[in-house]
C-alpha cells in the first residue's frame, strides 16, 4: 500500500501545477478573477500546502472530494471557459 502514498503525492503535484498554469494563463489572457480562483484552487491540491492546511487549520479535504473537484474543474476549464475558446480546445 506504500505505492498509494506516492501516487497520491504525484497526482497532487501534477494537478496542482496544472491549475497553477491555468491560473497564470487566465491571469494573462482572459480575466484576473478567474486566474486568481485557479491559483487558489491549486493550493488545495499541492501536497505541501495541503499538509499545512491539515496541520495549522485542521482542515482536511478527503481524496474522493479532491477527485470530484478536479473533474469539475477540468470540465469547467475545457467545456465552458474562455481559455478553451482562445486555444480552440
């Protein structure tokens, strides 16, 4: 079961960095408010920030909720976001 820990961290880093990238692109190309929202949501997925929330604020977001939130964010980004229209996705 140790592989579960590494897959969880790796997926957190990958999705967190994806959201940071989407946030920066939205800040520069679309609208600053949506860019800031993506950057804030990236904090939920990045493992060091997630551990800090858990340690300092006792705020823990279950993995299942993170997966659902990730699917909704990707659906929103690729389906109805202005960024998808700019790049023709």
